[in-house]
C-alpha cells in the first residue's frame, strides 16, 4: 500500500511500506555532494542530491550527524 506522507507544507514523500529500500554503506559514493542546499526558514534546510532525492532536514537533526574526521582543513592563501 502506498502512503503519501506530508513532511512539510512544501514536500510530499511517497513511501511504500511493503518494500522498504535498504541502503547499504557501499551504495553511497565517497565523493557524493549535494547539488543544491537552501535554507527553509529558521529551522531547516532543503537538500537536493544527484540521484534526484530531495529532503528537508531540520538543523537539530543535522547537528546530530557524525562529523568526518581526518579531513584536510583549507589553508589560507598568502597574497
């Protein structure tokens, strides 16, 4: 059975509860980057990914995501 779930006034998600898609760690490329990020008011961001998936992520949820470690920090350019 398909269910339309309203997650916000701006977005509708179509979910099939009979066949949930199970995402494997290896399914996500190491170099994946969002195609677009936009603020949505004071509490969330809209994120669009290269595979067409779009999401609205509340800032408090984003703050709970584990941070990457050992990522090189940008260096200042000397002029």
